[in-house]
């Protein structure tokens, strides 16, 4: 399931669900890009491996968005 950053910012969404960022998209009717995230699972059900994967993925995507492609690749290897 994909959600927008606006949904992610709603009360208790981040507390309830483990997510990972995927990309920015331009949504019809808006001029600014919107961040989209994948819902991995409920935080209460997340394994340590899922939590680690989501954190590493978020770090790698931030490097990608910052155009630090070498750093992104290093984190994804």
C-alpha cells in the first residue's frame, strides 16, 4: 500500500505503521511534488529485520534525493 506524506503526517500514522520512502510524484492538480511511502507493516508486528531494512532504505533514499549516488549505493549493497 502506498500513502502520501500528507497521510503519513496525520496523527498516529507514523506511530502505528512502519513505512519506507519511495519517491516524489507530481499529483494531478498540484504543482509541487508529493512524497510517497510504502506501508511495510504495523509497527507492533514489525520484526527487527523489517525495522532495520526500513531505516536503511530511508537513509539510502535520502542520499539518493540529495544526489549522493555513491552513498546510496553503498547503503543498498
